[in-house]
C-alpha cells in the first residue's frame, strides 16, 4: 500500500520506503531503536570502526566508508 506515490516526507531523515507504508513503519521502528541505543557503538561492517547504530541503520556503514564509496562514484572536481 503506497502512501504518497513513491515519495516519503521523511526521506531526508533516511527513510527509504518510497511510499510503502509497511516498509516505512519497519524503517521507523529500526531508526527509533537505533536512536535509543545511541550511546552504544557498533562495528562498521566494512572497516570495523566503532559507529553509532543510527548510521548503520540509515547508511549501512560508517561515515568514512560512505564518504569513500561516494568519492568512487562521484569524485570531487577541482
């Protein structure tokens, strides 16, 4: 069941539901649990650096790994 034809008003907060209400509710629950465990750090699956759980839920890895990956996709142009 879609809520708003492929867009989510919480997409800027890391929601990747694309309008699917069930996926949205599950993602919101995961993000809420990750925020509750903000003091506990978890290892990044790529580099094993301690990372806040919210980053792992929203991005899948730590900020350094995400930045490195984005630089391989879209290098800085000086």
